[in-house]
C-alpha cells in the first residue's frame, strides 16, 4: 500500500520522518513538515466549520482548551489524559477537583480497552452512560488501590473532573483532566 501525505503527497519512503495519522479521519496521513503548516491549519479550521463531529474531536484533543464552569464561571483548562508510552494514568477524586498522576501503573495491555474507549470518545462515537457497566468492570480489573483524598473522597477511574472553586462537575469525560493554572507560553 502506497502511503503518502494528504497535503504535499510525499511518499512515506521519501519522508525523513514517519507519516502521522490525522487522528479523526481513518487512513489520513500527514508528514511532519505539513503537520503544523498554514495549509494544514486552514484545512482543520475549514473542517471544523463544516463538520460538527470533527469540531468536537478537535476540542477534545486540544491540550489547554478553556472551559468555564457552568455553576460558578471559574475558568479551567481541559487536557486529554495521556495515553502513550508511559503507563501512568491520571485518576480523579470522586468528591473534589484533585487528581493524582501516579497511582495507576497498569501493564500496557491493561489499558488497551481504555484506549479503545478513549479513541471512540474523542471521535464522538462513545456514549459513556450507555457503557457505564463495562467501564466499571474495566476499572475494577485495573486493581486501583483504595486511596483517600484529603477532602474525604476517593480516587477513582470513574470520577469526573470538577471545578477547583466550587467542585461542580465540569465534564462527563473520563478521559480528561482540568488544570486551573494552565498557561500557554
């Protein structure tokens, strides 16, 4: 199969770097040189205007996406939970805004199903409520230790991110953390 960049047409064998998957559209590859180009940026903006599902995907995968609490108006910044080479996974408190980075260190294959759900959610193809039982089962299989938060709550893979100011739930997403102090430098 001949793989080439969607924008410049460079063949994978001719590129200095591996071609990158666009992330939303299946089989769409972009070379490293084009990834941050004005052409790719304009294309993404155009896609967001005409495809609401793509727009939602772009917002969900953007690190530092600003979100205002519906309850108190406090500004927070949404980040996708990291999935990659590191086995760490951010775990939220079920009662407050706190989260921990280092309490879940599953083997890579333990996160395979979480990664599949993550991908489906980021593409707008997963209803978390409809899959609640399966998510609970997956969470239990990770063997998360019972760790209490200083607020009295407990850290859980199923906890939703909360506002730092009022502890109102900011998002139904299990695949994001919110940082109230994010700075885009």
